[in-house]
C-alpha cells in the first residue's frame, strides 16, 4: 500500500443502520486505521454517503471491492454500476458476481469452505484478497507503456463493460419479470375468469379437499435399494402412501438424488424423479414405484417427498407443506458395526424449523433410540420402524 512506485489508496464510504451495531463498529474501525501513521494517505473514509457520492465512486475508482460473507449477498447492484463504467470488480463469487465473472473482466475470490468457522473463513478469504491485490491487480495497473497507461488494464476495463452491460441492466430485469411472472399471472387470471369463473371455483374446491385430507396423508417405505450399488444398476424405490380421501392423481411423489459431499452439492444439484402409482397394497395404501438407473458415482444421498398436484395450480406446494420424508446418508465409515443414518425431521409449520439428527440403527427396532433433537426440537414422531442393519432402508419414516 505504501510503496513509492506502486501506491494503493483504499476508499471506504457508506452508512450503517442505526440498529446495526456491527456495521457501526466496522466504520469506527476503518476510521481508526485511517488515522494510523502507517496508513495515512492510503486508507480514506468519505463521509456523507448519498447518491451523488455514489455516482462519483462507481465512475471514478479503478477497482470495486465487494466482499460479502458467502452466501449472504442479496445481489450486488453497486458492482454492476461500477462495471458499466469500466471499473473492474474484485469480489467474492456470490450474488451477481458469481454469474458475471468471466475470468477476464475482473478478479474473483473463491469462497472458503463453509465447514470452517467464521474466523478461519475470514482469514482464508482475506488472504486471497491481499494476494490478488499484491500479485495481480497492482502490478497490472502499474504496467504502463509509452503512453502512460497499462494497455492490458484498458483491455480488461473494456471487457468489463462489454460483458456486464448487456447482461445486468433494467431492460433484462423488467423483461424477466414480464416473461416469468406478469404474463403468466395475467394469462392465469384470464383462464380462471372464463365461463363465469368455473375454473376458479373448481380450483377452490380442490384446495379445500387437499387441505382437509393432507394432515392424514402419510408415507411408508416398502422397498429401498441396498447400501452399496454398482454404477449403471437400476435403483428401485417403492413407497406406500396413505391418501385418505385423495386420489393418486392428487399427489406427486418425488425422489431427489444428489451427492452427499457438501463441497460438490452446489455444483451438482439434486436430480428429480417422479414415482408412478401402481395399485394398492393390503392395508389400503397406494403403492408408488420408481426405477432409475444409477448414473453417478461416489457417496450419494436421497430424499423422498410428497406434494399435492393439480394441473390448474401454478405452484403445487402453495396448498400444503411437503410431506414427511426420509433422508438417508450412507455411513462415513463403512466398517462401523451398526449403520448410522441421517434423517431430516421438520416441524408442522411449513417445515420452517428443521433439524438434522443422527440415529443409530440397531438390528432390533425396539432398541431404536430417538435423539433428544427430535424429542425436543422438532415436532415429529416415528410411526413405524422396520429397519435392519443389513439393508439401507426398508420402512422407517419421520412424519409430522
């Protein structure tokens, strides 16, 4: 920062909400650092932040630093405006920058693993920031040619404008709102109003039926794949569903299959597969079956969930919360004596309160120990247990 040949000036500006004590403390800390002899002339806090000052900042600085805590960035519109003005962004790959970063239009800080605590994450990400500033940003800016500026810096600035301006603008925003929300809502309103609102009345009646029967619906696992499955084999899932007064067409049973490794989960989202109804079982439950080829390798996990389904609804899950599901994760250590499975149990209030707990499964279902996390933290009950350590899953559910 204090190099005579390549000095760097950090400019801070902004306001903290009156109730934002951490924000106000951060501003106080910036002011303290700016007044230290070693940082005088290299750290500057500009007071009186408003739109007028913001316009000058997004058009007058060389690099825009935005370093949110991943994944809490809501959007990042200030960085968009800076990019339009030829300012290069240096930010955590979160919010808009995760989409806008192209490798040659700015610099990116890869978020540290979420497994680390906050202090360690801050250390790792701040080290990445300082290394980028020291080894790439500052040398490039001062690599000036005969004309007194850095040709490569100008090339990147133009690249920033060229890649960001067409993709992040009000025209795209309004167009996507129109195409994805306003037009479908308008068309849906017209459809519901036809024939003296016949479709609307049918929809209201269907919703009443769903809301009345849904609390009595239940899932039961009948057949699940083994713990170890070879690549390319077909996975077979069979569940029994208590429908109460609903028909099989009213309910959608879905399997979500994804990697169990958190670091890869965001890069490879869960695949969705729908079950098909295939008659009833002895106790009157509806039998749903799914066979799907295993086209992934490694440690996987799956979830099975139920939701109301109707062609007239724009979003099936607006009527009732998702029904109880089993979340199964293979044990980390295959050599343990008894299998350990991870289940997600959620509360009745729209699954707002969630807890993931570990249950130790024994050969004798009567010895199953329910962790305190379920007993106290989640409104859940085990309605049936048919579990053996020799199989992956044969009939255990955590239901509301």
